C-alpha cells in the first residue's frame, strides 16, 4: 500500500519569493510515479508536474520543480517567483506499479497544503 | 483538445432521489476514475475502469452507488437513493494506462442533497 504525507496544512509566502511544499511517501514498490496537482478555489484539479522513480534528474515545468530525494522518500514541490494566482490547495500524489499484475494503478493523494501568496 | 467533460456541473436534489453524474474522458485515454472530495475525507477514489472494465470498486461506499462505462467515451456514476451525506464534489479523471501517466481531471460535479 502507498501512503502520502503532507505535513503542512497551510503555508504563506510573499509574492515573488520561492516556496517549498513538503511531501513524503511510503511504498515498497520499485517503480512508481509522483505527481503534484493544484486545486484553486474554483475547484478544478490541475496537473502540475511528474517525477518517475527511475528519473535521475529532478523534474521541472516552468516555475515548478520537484526536489526528489529517493533515499529520504521525499518529493517536495518548489514554486519559484510566487504569484498571487498560485494561491491554492496543492496535492501530492503517487501511483505505483504494484503487485497486482499492473492492473490497478490507484493514485493515492495526500491531504494537501493550502498555499496563500501575499502581495 | 477537449479535456475531461463532466455534467452537470452542479446538482441539487432532495433526499431519496436518483442522481446520475456523467463523464466523457479524453479521447484515447483507456483508464477512467471516479473520485469524491469532501472536507472531512479529502479525495477518495470510488471506482477505476480500464478499457471500460471496472478494475477496482472497493471505494464505492455502498450499494446505493453504481458506475458504468458502456463505451470508451462515456461513463456514469449513479446514486440511488441519494442521502444528504452524499453531498460532495465528484470528479471524473482519465489517463493513459500505466503507473507513470498523469490523470487529467474534469471540472467536477458539486452535488448537494437536501
């Protein structure tokens, strides 16, 4: 079974500064993927960035980067140059290859971190 | 490209009524997921289809909930009879098959059962 832990219920950051949102995971699988989603107040779930367990380089997508530390089982999201529009709930999630013949690729979510960007 | 389409976006109904939520996945995606989101329980996976076949329905709360996927471009989630505790946002998501593929979410249906 997989588990995602996001220990920061809420975070505040000043506009234009960088912020790191923490995510730790637990799995016994060797093959897995880590995902970050953004949920603004309007409610939609927006995919941000993906990191595979075999990827040697940290993933980057524009202002988003993923600080992947496999030995520590952490996959922190870094947002550079925060903008007011970054204020939202952020969810870390994972899927693993699993032992069920690869037929059940559940996406396990953390409880989320509410980020507020102050002007 | 069109994303995942859900309808209705909002549904208000009275306890005991049947509710049907609809989803059209992204064309070419062969995995489809129904989630429920509440403040208390967060995001919960209700059911997962692969190639139109239900793979895991262990998250379906009880027999009042049922889901179908008659073809690759359409799925329904039905609640009959509905209860106030079913009030939540229901998301449909789709992806390509595989553990390393991201899921794309629809806009959600906000269900209120009075």
